[in-house]
C-alpha cells in the first residue's frame, strides 16, 4: 500500500547543500525523505514525524577524520 502525503519544503541536490542553506538562512530543518534532500520548517518536520512519515534529520558533526565535518542522519519513524 502506498500513502501519499503532501508537505512544504525546498528540495536540494545534496545533503551538504540543504545543511548549508539552513546554516546560512538560520531557518528550517534539513531532512532526507524518500532519498531526496529537503529543507522544511521545524513545524513541518514535527508534523511529518507525528503523522508517522519515515524521514531523517541531516546534521553535521565534528569528526577528526573529516575536517569539514561529517554529515549524519537521525532517523525518525
């Protein structure tokens, strides 16, 4: 069974681009949904999570082997 859910967000070509956008603009959350990278408002991410939609937050962490940071995913649902 396939379920379609609509959401508001801007699509980016990579996780790095989505994360950079959130850092530069100071708004939104970078997420990965269905293999694509988006920036959505925080409330929209909470709505997706509450609806049971599987997605992942995209974050950059410090890592000694990655001087520019390491992109990690935090799965939801």
